[in-house]
C-alpha cells in the first residue's frame, strides 16, 4: 500500500484548519509536488488508486495518475476524507489556540481525549471525539480495501490526519499516537500487509520527501528540541549471506561502504551538530563516512547501541539454527518478544539498553539554545527497538518496522526532552537505489 498526502494547499500556506472544509486548493507548489510524486512512482505496477473526494486530495491524485500514464482513474471514497473538526474548520491555528485553549491543548497532547461539544437539533450538546473517529474510519477503510485487493499494489491519496490514522491502525497504534507520526505534503509511505485485516502490517517506509527536493521532512514550526537522524549501518558480507551477526564484529563490505557514501551525499546539506554510533566496526565506519563533509563534528561511540547478542546463533544460517534449535527460529519470526537467545539476549534486554542509550543522547543534545541535529548510527534490532519506543510500541511489535542497510529515519522532539517524540520519517532508502522500495539485503540481523 502506497500512501501519499496531498500537495501544499492554500490553507496550508495560511495555517488554516482544513478538515472537511473544501475551499482549499493546491498551490502552484502543491501541483508541482503532485507531479513529482507521479514521476517518482513511474515504473511501479500499481493496480488501483483511491483518493479522498476533497478537492486538494482529488487534484493531487489526478496529477499523479496523469504522470503515471497507466490509465488509472482515482476512485474517491469518503473513508479517506480528512479528520472532521466542525468547530475549527476555516479558522487559523492562532485563533483556535486563543479561543479554544483547553481543546487545543488536548488536540496537541492528549488526542485520544480531544473532544468537541456539538450542538444538536434538540438544543442539547453532544461530545464528539474527532481523533477516535478518524481512527475508526481508517480501520474501516483498510478492512474494505484488503478484502478487495489482496496481493495487489494500491495507491492511496489523502490527508495528514487520516494518513497518520492509516499508518497507526496498520501497525497497531491507537489514537493517542496521532502526534507521534508526521505526514508532509506529498510525503510517501509504504505499508506491507501480510494478509487480511487484523494482522499487523510492516511499515516499510514513511514520509519520503526527497522526490519533492527536500531530502528530509522540514522541521515543524516552533520546534524546540533535538532532531535525531537514525541510520542503520551499511551492508556486510554476512548481511548479504543472511548469516546471523549479532555482536560478532563484522566490517562493512564494498557495497556497504558504497551505501554509506550514498547516505553521506543524501545528508551532505543537512547541518549536523553531533554524532553517536555503536562502537562496533560496521556502524562506526558508516558514521565516519557520512561525517566526511562535517569535519567539525566529532563521533562519540557507545556499547549501549551494540546489536542484539544472538548467543549461539551468531555466525549461523537459518537452516543451521533450525537444525540445532528446532522451532525457535519460527518463534523469533512470529513472536520475538518470547525468545531468549541461547547464551545471548532477549528483546527486553535489548530494549532496556537501547532506550537508555537513546534517552541519554536526547538529553545530551537538548541542553542547547538552538535545536540540534544529531546523527545516530546503529544496527537493525537496535533501530527497530528505538522506532518502537518512540511510537509507543513494545517488543511484540519488533517486526513492524523495516530497517534497510544505509536507511535513514528521522525522530523529532518538538517540545524538547520529556515531551513525546515524533517519527517524522522512517527507513528512507531512495538515496541508495532511486527506488521507492527498500531493495537492501534482507535476512538475518
């Protein structure tokens, strides 16, 4: 499932709430962004296209499909309409914050509890919960879509809040997570569903914006805390072979160094204020390559970001593990939170040290007057643990995030340490192959 937010709109520029209000149109920039999405998606075999019927999304979908030249006619559905905010629509955010301070604060910090008192025909008021409602709407859309399009590739063009709800419901997040996810204008996300609705999807990537000319999603207005660029190390020969590495200190191979170089070029124009890496060879060398244009940035290393210890599995292939530890590999692939690696770690061990190291990095770079951008380079399991942590998921959700070699994710702290983090982008790999999809080595950690 390829999920796209509409291009920049007139209301976006004026910082006016849109919701179901349908007077907002694409700007010239928004139209160009939509065409850029179409060009980026060329060559992908898309089976069908769905869109919100609201003008800004419908126009984006039309421009994308015109550029694709596959003959698709976008199918509008009310299930992709933006969140309904009846008391706020067509108002500026500044006026809303002034006139509805309590509700605005709930919208920002307790979206699951955010409500509006709507006047009914009988003169009574009834509480309406917009975020809960959009989550239910997203779940209904997925249920209907998956029943009709199993095994197909579907393009979905909609809006900020509904797209966050689509991602959230797919990977098991509730409405309290609305503001932990970000969707930029014409940002692209990819979700892989294993089967029918009810089985959690894998978030292959989220909020790719490089096709619009912005390597990373722009910082939100009023940003106060650090931005962390979380990168997985480049490929090793054992990644290529699908051999379990764990804490065996395998170096990058030539392709891994090339991936690190591609990540360097991708991030070259991004100001970097600090850098932390796992002290193992493969992430350390990846970080050193990325930092080559940033000679004034010193690299710190920590054992806290070491890869998971696979114990007796390290150095082995899957067939060898299955032969020596029957049934454990399937448990690792289906219920990883239950697995204790023989003479190694379990995911709770990994969570404790990864989150501790992460929180220390966030705290260290929060002590500055201006927001800091920090490069953090680590490993597959560590990065997945961090992504689960910042979105509010636990070890049982381990496989719901993909992490390719050389991939870049972006985690922001809009209100500084102590505030909820925001996943602004996940597993960006377009700089490695020019493709929307992650084509890096798959297999053992």
